[in-house]
C-alpha cells in the first residue's frame, strides 16, 4: 500500500494515542490542522483510519449584545432612568426610549396612564437578561429571541476526530519507513550513487498535467497530404501552376460555351489585362463553332478570340490539367493536382470564394469508362469511404460524365465530386488521340464530412484551440 | 440548375407507375433529388437535358428507362394556314422567331404549372435569362392570323399580362415587374420587338411580357407558341422542346409559316454510330442488337444497321447530342452505371511529387519542429489588412480583383505575415504562447510565387526570438544568410532585420511595431518572420 510521508507520520502517532483531534496532534506533526484532516481523509480512504466529522453550533454575543452585557438591556437602562413615574414626553428624551418603552410594557414593569409611565413593582430580571449572561444555558426559544434582537449570533463549528482502525494498527505493526522523500533528482545524486539511499517522491497520477501544445501540421493540410499520398502511391504525377489563368485555358479549351453564365463577372473573378492565346488556338475555335474534324456539331455561332483572352482567377484546376495534356499529348499520362480555386461567392458557412479542388487525369491507349469508375472507387476506398456508387452527371468538357456518391452513416448517399472522359472537342485540338479519364473533387467538402465541420471557415480562419485539440492521427495511416 | 417540381399524381398518371419506383430511379436517369414532399418531388436536372424540365419530359424518359415504353415518340406535324411576317428592322435587335400551333389540348391546373415550369427553365438554361431566347404561349382563339413580328415604337400601347389597363412600351419597361427585370435586354434599341395579329391586337412584347388578351387558362384549347431570340439554333431548340412536351401532354401540332419557312421540324436526326468504338470507350462488350435495345430504352429510335453499326434516330428535343460520345453516354446510362464493373487499368506510371509541394512539406516539418502550428488563411485579402494595418505602402506588384464581391476580398495576397497577425487577432483569447506559421502562394506581378511566414505571440516575444527562429530555419534549410538592419515600418526600428541571401533581400524578421499591433487589436508582443521562397531558392 502506498502512503505519503505525511500519512505515515499520522498513522504512527495514531498507533500511540488511538484517537485524537487535529488540534491536539498538529504541533507534533508540525502541519496545520486542515492538512492533518486531509491526511486522515487519505488514510480513511484506505481503511487505515476513520475520520468523524462533528458539527456543533455555538452562540456568541454580537457587538451590540456585548455592550448590553455590561450596560444592561435598553429596557433596564430606561427603567432605571426614572423614579416611580414619568411623563412619556420626558421619557422620550432618553436614547433608548423607543425600544425600551415597548419592552417595559411587554414585561409588565410599567403601565401607562394618562400620558404617564408608572412602575408596577420591582421589575424582576427578564429571561433575556438572565441568559445574556449565560448564553450556553439558554433554552431554544430564548436563543431564537436573542438572535432575532441581534444580540447574539449562531456559529457552526466542525470538529474532527481521527481514530486508527484495526487495519491501520496491523499495517503499522509491519513497520513503516519514515525516511525523507526527494522531489527533484540532481545530477550529483545520480552520479554519486546517493539515489540508492533516497526515497523518490511518488506523483499523483490522478492529477491532470498542464497541457503542452506541440507544433503541428494543420488537420486540413494533413488530409490534403493523405490524398496526395494516395495519388502518388497510385502512380500519379503532381501538378502545380498559376492561380491566374486566361479564359482560354480556364473555359474555352474545356469546351465551355462562350455565353455560359459561369464565365460572367457574377460568378468568376475577372482580372485586368489580356492573356495571349497559345499556338493552336484556332483549332479550339473550330471546335466551338462546328466541331472541327470530329463527329461533333460544336456549339454553333461565332467564337470570339477576345473573350478567350480575358484574365481570371482559376475556377478549377482543370485549367492546369488541360495545359499539362496540351504539352504531353502522347500516352501514358497520369497526373493530379490539389490546389486553391476561386468562385465569386459571398462567404457563408458552406460557401467560400476560394477552396481546394482535387483533380486527377489518366490518358492511355485503351482506358475506358469502366476504368474511370475503377479509379474513383479505388481512391474513395483508400480515403476510407467503403461504399461507392455512380450516377449520371453533366460537365461541359466530359462525356460520358459521372457523379460518384459515397455512403455515409446518418447522411445516406452523398455526392462527392464529378468525373468523366474528356470530350474529343477538348482533346483533339492538342493532337491527343486516346481517351483521357478525369475526375475532380471538392476537398473542403470531404474535410467537412471527415472532421464533422458545420462551417467551412474553420479551415481557413481556424480557432487555434480547434487545431490544438484535433488529433494528428485520425484513425488511419 | 433550375429545380423542377414533379407533382406525384400527374407524374404517376403520365409514367404509368407508382411514385416509389419513380423516385428510386430518378437519380439514375441523371438528376439530383432536392426534396421529397407530400404532394411532389423537387429535382434538379442537368442543364444539357432541357427536355427533362417538365413532368411530361421526365415521364417520357422514365417510361423508357423502366422499359414500360421504349423507342422514339413520333411527333406528327400537320400544316396550317397560319403565318408570320418578320420585319427586317429587327435584324440587329432580335432577328429570329420560331412558332407552332398546338390544338385540342386540355390543360388542367397541373399541366399549366408544368408548362410554366418548362418555360422558366428554358428561359434560364437555353435563353440565358431571356437574352438569347424568350418564349410566349398564347390562347390562339383570342386572336386572328396572320401575325406579324415587327419593330414597334415605344409609344405603342397594349394591356400587359396581370394588368387591367393599356400601357405604352416605355411604361411597361419602367413599371411592370417583368419590365424592370428584362428591359435591359432591349433598352436603347431604336424599335421594340412586338407580335400582333391581323387586327392589331398585341400578343407579346418579347422578351418582356405577353398581352393579357391571350392568357392561357384551363379553358384554352388551342395554343400559339412564339419563341424569339438572337441565336437561331437556341430558338429552334426551345421551340422543339416545347412542342414535343405539349404533344406528350396530349396536344396536336400544326406548323406555322415564318416568312415562308415552314416550322417546327420535329423529325429526328439520324446518325450511324459505331458499336466497337462505343465498347472501346465504355469498356463493354455489347452487340449491335444489345446497344440498339439500350438506346430504345433511352427513347432513341435505334436498329442494328450492320455488324458494327447501329442506326440511331435522335429525337428532335435532344439538343445535347452533339457528338457520337453523347450517344455512348446514353448507352452507359441505359445499361445502368451499376452494371458496369469498375476496374483499374494496367497503365503503368511512377508517382512524382511536384518540387514546390515537396519543398512545402519540408518547410512544414521544420516549422513544426520549432513548435509552430500551421494555419491556412485565405489567399484573397484586402488593402486594409495587407498594407494599412501593417503601416506599409501597397506593393506595386499587387493583383487586384476587378469586381470584388465584398470589401474583404479585393486583392490577391502579396504577403503572408499580415494574415498571421489577423489570425492572432481572432485568437487573442486563446492560451499563450501562440506560435503559428503558413506557407503558400502569393501573386506578385501576375506570377504565382511562394512565401513562408511565422509569428509568435506571448509576453516575452521579441527580436531575439525572431532572430533565433530565423537562424534555426536558415540552418535547417542549409542556407547562408546575412542580417541587415531593416527599415520595414511593420517592425520596431532597431528591432528588425532584412534577410539577405545571395546578395538579395529574401525576407525580414523582428518585433512587430506596437502601432501595427494596435491596428490588429493584438495585446501581446509579436515576433514575426517572412521569407520569399522564390528568392531564397533561386539558383
């Protein structure tokens, strides 16, 4: 059984006296009475001692009570201030007239006749007078009266009685080592071997430590890194590029019609200045106007090169994918990108003007739509979403298009991103002859689901306490 | 995407099956269920499938998908003597008009609501907010053909829909709710597009409002459609979708002559599609017969026309079919995405991290080792945070957004340290010390560059801490640097240093100026560091 030094000392004293009070023993132990009670409590938890708590109430005189103890109660003082009788008017000049007169009447010391106060006898001492002099003997109703008149107050006194138990005696009989305990171990004590004769103080493991906050990677970045790791493991090359894009790469090269509302100032952040069109832009124009040399009819109408020169903050990382493909038109290509994208949206808990998007592309000779579903399934399973299903989707630059959904307890099927095979209208201008599987994913949406967030702002304007409390290890490696 | 309300009773009647089956299959024909209510289900369809923006259109697709009725619907058009003349003055204003007559239709309340719904959706998706296409549906029996579509003066008057008095075109544009919404499309044009009948009764003032005279009610039996716009293909798409929807609802279509051209043409477009290339794209092994069967479920006309070809008749309402792959997608949808086994390809490739991302990971490791917590602030910021509060002059290389959505996001950040200070402000009630860092993109002179910043706040944060941290950082990065007294106004004079690497200023560190702390409403001292990674890592 583990006892602190103080518990041991108290136990040894109890062996000698059997029963004691903290006040009696505090001098011997050289500790304040409260501490002795605490040690007794610790011993009692181990059944080595008992601590009896007795509450007694005692009456004591108030300041006013003490004064009257010496000078007499107001009614007595008033009674003695006149002979057999006095007019009320005269009596009122006395400082205790107001309170004294009432009491004298109530006690029957005086009677009042036609404006005069007349003594009735010899005014025997009242019970209050009697017990004011010996408070401890006062009956309950008198005590109440004394308290009510503000002459006495009641105080609670708690007294403890500590007694050794049979178990305590047995333990003490086995012998108790009272050598001093050591807190901090010094270098000297270690090297000299002094530690061998020392008792090292034990710590209370039930006492919570002071928190230490380590430096760490943001939980959101950690999740992004997990996604990057999965894609790198699956053999993808990482892309990184400018957040400023020409409308050509952001929209036109992706077969987004020029009058599409998403291109307007309302939805996309436009910037000053024009971007040059790349070599080969005419093929993109032809694609829009007539489908070029594919089986497509194109959107029809006129395609305006000036519109394609506009500068925007990228609305998706697909603008990087298509530029990468334009520069790598021969298979195989496996590339991905996780980057900030921009939409002109007002900030609220579920909409932000900037957020992360993940995008992956696979280009190879014989890849198929089923392979695209295969990549999606593999990725989501590796991300910890076990059930994945697919339903039709629509994106201007993919055909066929698909929206993957994952099953989440309590939410049901949740749409998580979009995917498809890049349309020929998108790939043909760059001399790409095999299919390009592509998929995108709102990373912050996954973060909301994974971290149980209700407000996306927590990711970007983080409460430091939230970051501190969020475990680094999320249950998977 | 517009939300289409599908009332169960009407939907069940048109589909010939129960609501449970319909709701279960809705996502698989390509829709997002918004909400399931007691009397109706609200769904979103993709903007490519305008033909699904009505209960009639959804029912047509659903009957096929469930195999209750497959193949193409036939849309007969019989001739009528009704004609329009078109005023050449409209050529630069709103030159195209499409029209058709629908006879013997009986519209109950639900059919009228459905008709209004598809009109709204077409206005939005195909019409780009009525600028490109606007639609009017009229009670034909209230007016007398022939009609004319012409440019009218602003003083022309008629009673617009929902009003009981004559108004001139100017008044309508200024006072009528629809006028206020859409007048911007035709404002400042010399004449206004107007449709009137042989007796001078106004049917419509496109793209703004119809006349009250031709209002469609449950009593209307014969309808006249007008579709006007600036893009001929879009006008015809809207007309065909409307006509086929109304034929599905029970009407009979009659043609109209527009300046001598007979329309609508509701005949399908024929394409020969290649079975092998479809299988190659989807990863399937369907025969020509199987492919034709699936396409019939998707409401195409389709027959095997050779071992490797299927002849496909594309319904006129399918404006989204631009390319062979669009047909292949419908093969995949018709087969059911669930029936296509997901399978990884054998494409070999070695994964490769981007050098900038790799570098960012290393920086994160170092900063975490120094006891700093990562934060990820926005890249959009504003003049006040970026410069004013920092007591700095605006960076001339800053990129400003042309039409900011709020005062909070008017530019792309050029520095990271101000954003860390802003985060310290938000966290001022949290336990100290607080040490935070961020590494990420900034934009300077239109180039996306990378920076790193660290900030530490607690009662003892000072120049020495910033110096020691910078020194450790540079040591861990294996870089030699020289400190040089800095005059950066964001720091206390005599307590800041520029970081010189290879003779170039690559950053700054020191104790943040109390004036800056006041502006950020921060109560404790802050030691700050900022590094331009493109400079320190430039060869």
